[in-house]
C-alpha cells in the first residue's frame, strides 16, 4: 500500500538537531512545548504556558509532522502531531526510535509507540497518518495510524 501524500502539505519538521533546546508551537488555541530539563526533553500541550499537560518525556523528543493544517484535519478529523522519541530500545543496526501520534484537543492523547531501528518518513492518506521506510526495498516498513483505532502495520 502506498501512501497518498497531500500536495503542498507542510507537515515535515526540520531534521533532529544535535543540540537540545526549548521549542514552542502555537496551533490554533493550543500551545505545544518541548522543554529541556538537564538531559530530558518533555512534550507538553495546553491552552497556555501556565496550563500544560505532560504528554511525552525522553532524552530526545522531536515533532516530525504537524498534521494540523485545515487539509490535514479534513483528512483525519482532528489535529495530530507525529512525534519521534529516540533511544527507547537497542538496535543491532540503526538508531532506536519510537513514534507516537499525539492528538490535540481538550485532552491531549498520545498513542503508540511504533518502535523501529530506522527513520520513518511521515505522510498522510485519507483517514490515516502514515509512517514508512524503504517502500520498495527489503527493509520495508509501513505503519498507519487511524483515529480511534490506533497503529497497525508491518516491518519486513
């Protein structure tokens, strides 16, 4: 199954940077923050800086896709972030990664993880978020996240 990508979709975040730094993103009425405390990054979501709910915490937290624009919301039914957390398990080859879908709303919810040893590329198809790697190769991985149903997929 091949992901249907929305033309002009501005969902990809910049690649993970080696330095840890605080981030803030305003998405409608919601403030999404990644705060660094010593060697841990924490993703929080809420209406403002003084009303945040902790969603994820790890050594490295990176938002890899903002599925929050009107076109993405029309396909998914709600605003969603795809988040990568590294260093969650060990890998013989590649970097350990865990991917989460974080829904925004009155109560932010994280759904995951999908764990892998390779970087997955985010995308969007009608009714689902997509993560995939090496679509035609031997190391093919393809995962979909559907609101209310969670993650499904396969790694070869």
